[in-house]
C-alpha cells in the first residue's frame, strides 16, 4: 500500500471532509496509522465508509490508473508539484485532482463575485481579468456564472494563465453552460478540485472550495457582491489566511454592491482602477495617463449620456437631442470602435477603458 | 317531376357551385336527401317541410328525393335550405317551370318560413358570378354584403313566400335597387391614434419603419412600457385597404361569421391579438372542417402576439411556414384548403419572467432563468423578426405633460410614399414589400456602394453578425432609404438598421 493510494482512499470517501481528515491525522499521528486503525475517531457512518474502501486496496490502485488515463492528475502534499502556497497552510487541502496545469510560480490574484451580477460587474470582471493576465498575474476563480466566468474568460482572452477551483469533481463542468470555458481552461489553464471525480455540486462544497481559491492567490479581489454573496466567504478566508482583500466599489445604496461596499468600510482595499491591484501585489507600475477617446461633436453628445449602467435608446435620444435614426448610427460607430456595447434588445453602456 | 336549382357551398373561403336537384314522384310518402351531407344539411329536411307548410303551401304526400351535386364533395352549413324548398315547390309544379334558371339561391329557413342570414355570402356570390349566373337570391340581412360583388344582381328576401313571389316574375332582378353594383367606399376609422403615444421616440420610429416595409416587429421591454399600445396603433399608420384587399378581408370574415351586421365591407386594416393560450389550429387555421385561423383573420393587417414566450412551442412553430409563404395550406382527407395569410407580425415579450432584466436591482431572475425564458422563442422565429426594439418605461413627465405625439395620419403619409416606391421597384417580381426580399432580389435591390460595403464588413466582424442578421439589416436599410426617398442605401441607413438587430447580440452576451 503506497502513501499515494492511502491518500486516494481518503479522497474517495464522500463523507470525509478535509476537516475530518485533519482531525483523524492529528489524533492518530500519521496517514499510515489512519489506514491501519481499527477504530477511527469519526462518526459511525464515516467509519463504515472508510472500512468499505479499506477492504479492496487493489481497486484504489486501479482507480488511480484510470484517472491517469483520463488525463486527471492526483497530487498530494508530498508531491513536488503540489502548490507551495497550499502546503504551508494547516487548513489547506491534503490532495488535489488536477486537469490542465497547476498554477506556475508567480503572483496570482483571485477575482470573485456574484453569480447574479449586473452588466457592469460582468464587464469589470472581464476587463480586470484581461488586465491582470496581460501583466502576467495568474487569475484564480471558481468557473461560476457571472463574475467568476467573466474574469477567467478575460484572462484567457489576454492569453494569460487562469485556474478554476471547482466545487464539483474536476471532471464535472458546473454550470453546464460554461462548457466552452471549461474546455479552454483545461487546454490553456488549470482546473482544480479537492473532491473525487464525479462529485456533484453540493451546496456545502462551495464555501470550502472558496478557501482554496483564496489559498492559491496572493490577493483577493471582490468584483461585485450583494449582501449575502458567497464571494464574501472567500474574503473571510483571505483575512484568516492573512491575505489582502480588495473590493470594486459600487454605488451607494445599490443592492448589487452592498457586499463590496461593506468590505471597503471594514477596511478592504479599494479598486478605483486596475493598477490598484498590481500595487497590492507589489508590482510597480508606471501609471499611464488615460486619454479621452477622440470623438466628433455628434459622437460626444451621445457618449456623454452613456454610463456604466445600460441605458435605453429613448433616454439616450432625449438626453442627446439626437433623433433615433442618427443616434443608432453613432452608437454603431462607437460600438465598432469598442467604446460602447449593446446589451439586451436596445440598451447601451460605456465599456471600461 | 325533376328540377334543378343552383346554390353555393363554401369550402375554405372559396365558394363552390352546387346543384340542388329535387324530384317528386308517386310512391310511399318520403323525404330523403342525399349527396355527402353533414348532419346540419340533413336536418334541412325537417326545416324545409315545416316552413313550407307554415308559409301556406299544402303539399300532397309524395316521394321527394333531393340530391346535392357534385355528390362527392362534403356539404356543410345551412345555406341550402331555401334552394331545397324552392326546388321542391317547382317540382310540385307550384312555380312556373324554368323560373329558377340562371339563379343562385342561398339562405337558411326558420320553421315560420322566414329566411335567416348565413355566413360566407360574399364567397358564394363571387362563385355564382364566376359560374356566369345572372342573379342571387340571398337573405335580406346578407343583401348588402352580397351586392359588393359587381356584375351580378343580388336580391334579398325576408321569408319563403317573398322568395316565391319574386321568382314567379320572370327576370325579377332587373331594375331592383339591389341590382345596382358599386356602393360608396367607406373610409377606415380607428378608435386609437399615434397622437396618444407620448415620448417613446424609439418605439414610434420602429413602428413607422416596420409599417413602411411590412417588416415583422419584436418589442421587448418591462411590463407597462407601452408595447401593446404601440402594436394596437400599427394598423392606423398602414395605408388604407384597396377595394380588392377589402373584399379579400371581408370574404374571410364573412366565412367565419365575424362580419358585423352594419358593415358589409371592412375598410379598416385588421388587428388580431390572440391570447397566448391559443392553440396552433386557432392560430393558423384548422379543425376537422378547416377554418381560417388568426393569421388569416389578420390578412392585410397586423397579427399581434403579446407575451410571445408564453405561446405554446407548437403554436409558434406552425407560424413559420405561413410567415414565409404568406398563405396557409391545410390538407384533409377530402381535399386541400388554402387560406391567405399576408400580414405583419408584431410580437411583444418581456426580457425575463419578472420583466426587468437587465436591470439587476429589480430583476431577481438567475441567468439560467433568463436564458430559459428567452429560449422559449425559437431562433428560426426570431430570425423572421426584422426589427427588434426595446421598450423603455415611460417617464412620468412625458406621461403627464409631454406634447401629444405625431398623429397617425401624418405618419401614414410617409408610409404610403414608401409603399409607392416599393410597388414601383417590385412590379413584376411577385412581391410587394422590402420584407419579402430574399436571395437574388436582395442582391439586385440592395446593392451597396464601397463605403457602405466597408461599413457592413466591419460590422459583420466586430459585432459577430450571422448571415441572417446581415440580410435583415439590408432589408430594413432598404426600407429606411425608401422612407427618405433615397434611391441608394446609405451608411446612415445601415447604421440605423443595425441598431434594430437587437436580439441577435443578446444571446451572445448572456453566455
């Protein structure tokens, strides 16, 4: 019985959380002891499950081989390529299932936020992902809908490295609509999970996977979070691990930004511009001066009334004094220059620059 | 003795000449009717027998046989009663022989001998004229409707005895007031007007463009944003119906029994707004005996589908073919039916279940829910919507004190001019509107200059347009140019048209 197989045995027990494993190891002293122990310091259900796995040691080896064939690596703390950031830390995972590459050496930032985000949050996440990846910072996130997915997509667009920590088995794409992103991360980034292959997205998996997201990063950036967003849990983990938390500020009273604003009040750093994240990571930047886009008078009249919130065509026409036909033409030009974007059936917003 | 009277059956919306043959002979007294009859036609036996007696004809007991020919076409409706009664009277010798020649007789009988109105008179009279008959005897209530047809006399009767009195005089229809042909054209009047729409510049513009090219229009927006209000007013900015179009529309309504008693000729463009629980058959037509559906009732007008995603999948999918062909084909064991269905479709939908997406401070739907909601409308149907606009809620100031909008009549004048240009352009091609352009015609009439080509190329790449979206933009741009009276499509037309593609980008944004 190799040590690797014994770790895999623990990994394949669905009722054994990282905490249970940690306690058993503490109590019994070593992995070897846990494997051989007749009585485990766990609940009867967990005991029975462990017993069942122990009875067929040859199956563990076969399953490990099967994983290799599927292109899934099983790395434990004793493996040389286990992320150094997680190894040092007591509450960190003991093992990881990996598809693609594990985060290489270098600075990393976690970009997290609501699944149910506004168009503004999505755009900012994408933009921050792109910006950080462009500066060589790895983007760690959770593949979720909304902010997470947008940030990782942005990072991949800038040909950077991005790693998704999953709350399911590493071979499960959840949400299913992120299939394309999942495949791209497998090819050009990494997918990581501490849950055995095939694990379903159980609600209690996610707060725990957030601790790994935070563990893999040097700094946590909350892009958009409501009052009860799960990304606030990631921020809590960051504080526990002694990592910096930054938040993208929202408008006063905006329910979709309550979480972020509260973090700022509690002392989180503020992301007023993307460079602020680099600063928190200790990367020096020569701040470049932003130039306003060159616009004709007509374009200016439309550009002026657009904001980061999508606004309707009627409102744009009224504010700018342009007739509908002219306004649509100008908006198309601005859209093709990458300055605005149409969302929904006829709303427009300014793209972050 | 044997006699023959002409009557007309309605199949679909077409009239079909039917000969009602009656034979009275010695034998056991019996009254039998044959000729592939539905039960309401068979019941004519009882109605005719009783009404003849109550009209004062004491007929000796004889063997009466009535045949409706052609005997292999199923006969429906109650319009044969009067013809059967007159045929029997002639066969008994109560009428001068040959007095019913050259006449088509339609009408339902009451037991009191009264003649009741029947649906579909217009189609019947048209068929009678086509068959070369010289006059029609119809129920008095249907007389005005029947006399819309030129070149045939239409005489109304109130009861069986009046009908007998009339036919006893040879050539009775000559010189009757009903025989005079054309009546004065009624002008359309609508209870609503665009002047009542305040603000809503984007919606108004889209409505005008849609009307000018008969483009299908999709309105997306939160509840209470005025989607229905705009759609209701669409018929008011369409040019008035021509006489030929009026007749087509009236014919459909007449067959369905929906023609108001006081307006024999429909002058207003139809506006149909079926409820979203409507079945596929009710929408495009159908049933055991096929009847026109909502899309045919909206012929030459507007079919408004409110709450588009709430319609059953099936109902929406069957709309696709009629939208392409502008006709509905229905096949049954006993024959195929064709109904006209040339209408403009205006559809309204909320962007999500609660209606407020993408306003995240009010919309509580998850992304999956939004996508599921929008996914209920199939891509092929969305592809047939040339224009898509978002309806924004009206601001309070606009509602309270905003100036009245431009009245329908003014918009209609611009639309009429655009229609005229399209008529000239498309004469001889078999189509009438820009929205109907496809393939070769699109290439022929939407040729772009170098600047315009460059713009479209850039837009195609930057915005990730599909080929279908590209064609939609071209069609709408052509209409925009027509509205301006511009012979060529310019950049500004393409730019505006691209602004109405709307929905195409939505799916992409919401990955």
